């Protein structure tokens, strides 16, 4: 998690559109583990909010 947070901190200084979200009690396979729909909905909402 420390590496992810450090990466986000660096990207915030760039023109890139970035964000950081945590999904408690989830492993690294966010898109195939149980609860993947919540992750997918969060991503789709974020993409729409940023017109991406």
C-alpha cells in the first residue's frame, strides 16, 4: 500500500487524471474476487465523472 500511495503522490504533480481508492478486505484480484461488481461500478463511475 505504501508504494501505491507514493505513486499517487507523484502523479498528483502531473497533468494525469489520477485517484486512489481502497477496497477493504479485498485481495489483488479485485476484478475476479467476490465483490468485483462494486469495484467495476466504482471504476465506471470514476471514468464517467472524468469524461474518460
